[in-house]
C-alpha cells in the first residue's frame, strides 16, 4: 500500500449504501483520525455487480470498482450469514436472500421459514429454549471480508473476521441491522441487536475484521 496515497486522503470512502455499515466503519476509523464517505455521497457510481464466489472476492470487486472510478482509497466489505442447518446458506447471497431489493425483514422472514420447515420435517430434532421461551434453531456464524484498495498502486489490504452464535425463532433487541435481531450470542446471553455500538465493535465479525485491518493501515501511515 502506498504511504503517500493513504496519507494524502483524510477521508476513506466506504463502498456501501448501507447506512448501518457506514456508521460502524466511521466509528472505527475515527480513531485513526480518518473521516468516511460512502456510495450514498457518490450517486454517480452505478450499482456494482457482486458476482464473486466468496465474501473476499466481492469485497475486492466493490473496492476496486469504486476506487478506480473515484481515484481515492476505498474500503469495501462483503459480509453475511452462514447457517449450519442450511448448509451454509444464505452465504454470499445474505443481502438478497429473499430476492433482489429485499428488505432486512424479508430476509429474516425467509430465514425463519426455511429453518422452521427443517424442524417440521425433523420432529425429533432437539430444540434448546432460552429463558424467555424462544428457540435456538441452528448454529450460525457471521462472516466479514474487508478489502482496502489503493488505486495509486493497484494493491489491497485485506482481512477477515467471524463470530459464532445461534439463530433464534424470535428477535432480541432493536439495534443493529440485517440478521442481527435473530443472532444469539451464547457467551453473552444476549442478541447481537441488544449490544451497544462499542460492544458490537468488540465482538462482531466486522469488528474482528477491523481489528486485523487497522494495524495494517496504521503501518501504512
């Protein structure tokens, strides 16, 4: 990564239109004295086709496409949910699990429908209950791949992070976004959507990936 290129830009563009992600990245990068912008600030950038087979491939595609178009360093992530009972689905299709343009509520509804169908076919399948009576339907993990692209050198800084938990049949908490309300963290006895911004930064898949990426960015400075 080119040191002059990174240092010359006070702002790092985040290649996403997801306001929730923008807030999480801004919270992390402000510790390095960096401001953030996003694709919401650059409507001239067309929708990017994410046709990679892995989270990291998609992150690279988004970072490079945006970086080459704007001529500035761009950070992109591709993240999603892998559910054990669904053989890793929805995976790279997490954001559009219920179809193109799907809302978080649509994706969550489809996820619960698929898991409930599995449980209905397997009547003897043991289901663990939480104190509030909600069911743990399947082990799952959130995955995040980050790619920071420098168009001046054509090089990437990359990192990946994961967090393991369970999918519950009832939402817990009103914070976060995506599948957060259905993601239960046994070690904390809380749902992902019940965490504060700082708590989530410490343990989430995106937080873990950022912990690995930020030292690399600091070295470039």
